[in-house]
C-alpha cells in the first residue's frame, strides 16, 4: 500500500488594516550577529524629518531566504514586464525631491 504524504498547511490571517499595506521609498538595513533589522521609511518632499513606517526583524537565515525570494520574484517580473532600470542615484536620497518649498 502506497503511503500518502500529508503536506503541512499553514493558515495565514491578513488583518484588514495590514492588508492595505504601507508605502515606503527608503529602506535602512542594519544587523547584529543574530539578526537583521529592516526599517521601511517614508520620505516626503520638503520635510526634513522622515518617519519609519514599519520595522521587520529577521534572523540571518530568514534574511538570506528573503534575498533569494526577492531576486526570484524580480527575475520573474522582468521576464514579464521588462528590465527594471536603476538610475544613477547618490548613496543617500536627496531629501528635497527637487520640488519648490511648500507654502501655507
């Protein structure tokens, strides 16, 4: 009699407030010997102070898995939609977004 393999299933709940997502245009990555910390930041034009909108803490093993998963998904994306171009940008983004100052 052949043995049937039962796959482990995970039930993942996505709360409504989390399902909306957050917008981030900067990620700051730091690490220690035991974890990686990714801060997702939203910078707004002409506002000198940016806020961290989410923080994700990963083990080094999970960080490596995330890197592979992102790479795999980016390759699939580019195969379907074309190459994602990376403009020449400074190592730290310009905070003023090249827009005129806001006036009240």
